[in-house]
C-alpha cells in the first residue's frame, strides 16, 4: 500500500517525540567493587553506602541518575575512608570504562551498563599531633584522640564536641570551635590535628520566658520547674528543669531553648514552649486465673484539673468474675498536686473503698490520707502520708470485727530496670513501712513489706533472661487476732505462688485459716526467646507464712512450678499465659492457669 509523504513524516515525528520524552530504560546495572587489601567490614560499609552499588534499591535507572550517583560517591567513599583512618586513598569510578569525573552531565551517554568502583585505601594514619586548646578543667577528651592512636575524622569530631561540652559544663554556654588545622604527612603516615576553642564568657541563668498552647498557669509552671535564675549556667540544671515539667504528665511537648545572644549583664534567657496532653485518659486491664475468675481494672485520669498541673486519677476494679469466690472490687481516688511544695516535691490526697471476699476472710475497707512525695530522680522516689483507715472483717477469729487506725505509711521505690513491662536487666526495689495507731480499742503496731526483683540477660542481648524476686513482710506489735486481715500475710496466686489457689496459705485457726504476721516469697524465672515476639518461660515459686513477726522453723509453706508463653505486644508488654502445678504443700491440687498483660514480675 502506497503511503503519502506527509503520513511518513508525521509518523517519524511522533516516534522522535516519544523517544525524546521517555527516559532511557536500563537493564540491571552491573556493578563491581574492587578494594584490594581492605578489611571486610570496610568493603561492606562502602557497598551499603554507595549510591552506585545500591542503585537498583534506590530506583536509579536513567543514565543521568547513574552519573549523578557516581559523582556523589567520590565524596562519600573518601569520607568513609577518612572515618577509618585512611588519609591517602585513591578512588576510581568508571562507567562503561570511562571515569565518571571526566563525563559531562550535558552529554550523558544514551545508556550505561557497567560500573566499576576501584578503591586503593593506602596506609592507615595515626595521630602525630592531637591538641585541643584551651580546655576547661575536668574535661575528659576521648582516648581515641591522642598521639599514636589511629587517626579518624570521628575522633577529631568527638574531641571537638568534648572540648565544647567541657566549657558548657563550666558555665560557658556559648563555647564554640574557633578553628581547626588538620595536616596529613603522607611520608610519615601521620595526621596532625589541632582544634582551637572559643569558650566565650561565663554566663548565669536569666529568665524563663513561657509560651505555647498550655492551660497551666504560668506561676505553677515556674514553681514546678524551679528555674535556676541567677545560678551559673549548667546543661545538667536545664535538663533537670525539663524533667520536672514532663514528670507532671500534663504536657505533650516541653521545649526549653537558650537564646542565641546573652544579655548585656551576663545572663542568658531561655524560651520555654509547651503543648498540653489531652486532659482525659481512660485505660483498661484484664487478668484471668483458673479459679479466681476474671479481674477487670479501669483507670480514668484527668490532667490539669484546676489549671495547676494537677492529676486526678480514679481507679476501679472488679474481681472474681466467674470465680469460686463472691464478687468484690475497689474504688480509689488520688489527686497529685505538683506545685504546692516546689521542684521535685508534690503533695497528694488519696481515698479508697474496697471489698475483698476470699476463701479465708471477708473485709470492707475505707481509707483517707494526705501526703507528700519527693522525687530524687526518674528512677527513685519516696513518699509519706498520714490518714485514717476503717476495716470491718469476718475471718477465722470471728465475724463483725471492727478495726480503726491512724496510719502513717512510708514508701520508697527504686527502679533500675531497662523496661517496666518486660525487663531484661537491672533491678527493682520497693520498701514500705507503716506504723499504725489503734483507735477505739484496736491494737497498735508496725507493718513492713519489701519487694526486690533482679534481672540479667547473661550477655545474650535479651534472648535469655534470668529473673528473680524476693518478698518479705512482717507485722510487729499486736497479736495475730488483733490485726485487720488485710494487714496480715497470705500466700498463693499470681502475685506470690503460681500453681496454688489465691491466698490459700495462712495459719490454721480452729476450722479456718487466718493470715500470718510474717511472709517470705521467692520466685525464679528463665525466659527464652523463640522468635522476636514469642518467648517460653519456666518458673518456680515458693511461699512461707508464720504466726510470729519473723519466719521460724514451724512456719507453713508451699510451692508451685510451671511453664509459660509470652507474646510481645510492643509497648504494652507481653501477653502472658502461665500454666502451673503445686509442688509442695496441701493448699491446692490440679493445674492452675493465669492470663494477663506484662510479665509476672
């Protein structure tokens, strides 16, 4: 069929336009890296960092993109070599046999099929001269920055940072690097590095200027923060200010930034910007045990109730749902007031209504207390309060027994675990001491309780964890029948001895069982990861209860052991399933199971 010339011309134009506007496709780029004599780790680092070597993963598939990647790789690879102590390297990157540095981006080849990266590292250099000056007193420079040590750019940067930080720690907030001289002596294979610092003036704290979207009164923020106006500048002090404010649980954002320029009087002001968290928060918890039924808990928190960063926490629990005992539960309130006493201290009100129905006793409890809390760090606090408690109980000693107390509880908690929900190393200590003064004929005494936990991963990076727990309790003063049963000690259940029914071990009294005046609980676990989310656990628990204030030879005891499975839920902790059997004692028989969130301890 004969075609006219205009038709042929149009067709050729269309083909030309298509070729011009469509990017040139490449077959998979063939990349080779040659680095004779280089350590394996260095070669792997270059391969992982190089834009050419990772072109396919980065989606680089046109000649211009490949050329641009190659040109950037010269700098990237040389910097890697400097980081590793090689200061006379030769780097060649050839694209289809041509050095990439010789190609022009204005005349890019139509296609590029092969890339050859050749790296001659040259010898490693050591520091000849390694000087930072002037240096503030007590400044610790990195050991790597010293004559004779392997010369790396990382060591130089760390030395400069350490020098500046040393001056900042001494009150010179605007200390900077004034200059640096780095000379490579290729014949001697030495690198001379000299860093000049400019300390600037010694400054004191000025004002904290509050801004941002917060409903908290500025006066309360200032009292909680304890901003050190007039004191010598210190990064540690300003960090402490931020920690105090975040600790209230009121703010989503706390940003405290120093001004760029000091004031003429030698003070330095700071901008403090805040953003509040949502005012209300609701959480739920659930735990299931084979004979104790289902336990449900809920907490409702109201932040910044009266615009003073207060935190009102309402807690409710419903227990024994579907269990062998009667339904019971608790309602608790606590109001924390962080701006009453000043930095690191707060006051609180607490109230409690509780009903407990167990195999061995029934008790109704009401309490009201007012106290203060001292926070020494994010991991250590102590608190004390004064209040009243009323208890009405039916137990092995009789029905309708009434107890009235004036209580003075003390508590200190030290938490050095790497995780609160699934620790692999560290320890946790909880000490409680509560003098109680009997009113209306009730006996007076002292109740003490200690809970210590320790964890180690045996250098397996958390793959295998050994966990241990010891609990000690004692009541000094009153006779066993002169104490409310919720002060006495029982053993058995998820919190003490798994495999034994909840609070099944006590002291035989007539035809019933009463709590003891002393308690010892020991637990051990071996936790092993099967996958990143699934772990297996083997455990053994042992509990002892005695009539005297200290464990003696005639004490009652029991134990249990079993296996568990954990499924990691991320920040919530693991989903826990434990299966346990009695080992010693006659307080229970048969298999017990426990389901919850978080490790058993």
